[in-house]
C-alpha cells in the first residue's frame, strides 16, 4: 500500500488544526461572565464563608 503525499493546502490545514487544538487545550477561561463566576454552592465557597464567620466571631469576642 503506497503512502500518498498530501498537497500543500492539506498539509497546512493538518498543521493548523493540530496547533488550534493544542491552543484550545492549553487555554483557560479568564473571561468575565456568568460561566467563569465561582458558584456559591461549591465546597470552596462554603469553606470561605465558614472561615469568615469564625474570624468575625473571634474579633467580636
């Protein structure tokens, strides 16, 4: 079975698409918006709320 050589535009598309996928995998969501806001129901938010309550209780006493 012979190996067929890609034409120039196909080689370019192959390389470009590979680099685009790599970029998308490395990218992080840093945009401001509803999807990037921290949920109030996750454990980290609950821990922070509890720590705030405890530190304010210590300051008050």
